[in-house]
C-alpha cells in the first residue's frame, strides 16, 4: 500500500484541496513552487500506461477544478507527471504535480550529443 493510499484512507493527514469519487488533490509536503498540489487517482495504479481513459479524464478534470479554485487558471500553471524510475517517480502511485503561484522557469534538458547512423 502506497503512502497515497494511506492518505486516501485518512490514515495519514493531508492538506486536501479537492476530492471527488475518483480523485484526490492535496498540497505537496515538499513544494517545488509556491503552490504545489498533487492530484492522484483514488484507485492505486503505479504507472501512467496502466490507467484507463476514464481515470485519466477524471485526473485532468480535477487539475482544472483545483487550478480554478486556487486561481492558477488566471496566470498559468504547469502539470508534471513523473512516470517510472528514470523519470524520477518516487511513489508507485500515479500522481500529477500541479505547480504555480509564480512565473515558472524553463525546464533544462541535459545536453546530449546526437549522431547520425
């Protein structure tokens, strides 16, 4: 059972900002922006590729609702999904990071040398 399932089940407290039958959104305990919300499905699914379309739709709807509630939709926000170990996913439960509350910087990509074969 992931830490997020424990939050869903009220076994661990969280500062909740949105909840419906399918999703839960709450403040990240280690924020990377002035506003950093995690949006999770209530069913425990480890990876994005394992989600069904209906759950994906509910997750994005929840992002919209939270952005409106926190007035992030007025100036903009970023949504990030880390999927798998190489992407930095730390909790094996799909979650979307909703970041905002300031002008966000560019994401810097690692320099790579590409060669033609």
